[in-house]
């Protein structure tokens, strides 16, 4: 019985690691689109095309993200803002955005 529990826990752990790997691929795709948007101006269309493609939908699903049109729109909006994912996920950027929102209100 204990072996079964260990095997289940190990399998679940492997699945979580794989999901994190695919989430990193999605973040890299967003960063590439942001770089393309700054350099060539076509990053928004590029991320939309990728997210709607068969490979993009597969990667999004493996990352635990539902590849709906709402998701694609959110990714397009994120790319249009031009803030890199590493910066957007940092605590400092969150605090700056909160400060801007409180000043605006």
C-alpha cells in the first residue's frame, strides 16, 4: 500500500514539474513577442497567431491554461503593454502599479 502512495505522489510531482516547464515556454513566447513588438511592431499579431496554432494550443493546455479566445486576447494585451514577463512578475512592478492605481483614484 505504501509503495502505491509513493508512486502516486511521484507521478503527481512529475506532472507538476512538466506543467511548470510548459508554463516557462509560454512566458518565453510572450517575451519573444514583446521583443518582436518593440523591434518590428508585429509582436501582438505573432503571439495571437502562435496561441491560435495547433502547437500553441497544445503548449497552453500542457501549461494548464485554457486556450480560449479570451486567453488569446489577454496575451495580446499583455504584449501590447510591452512589459517583460520577468518584470511583470516581480514584486516591485506590482507595487508600482498599485501606487499608480491609488494615485489615479
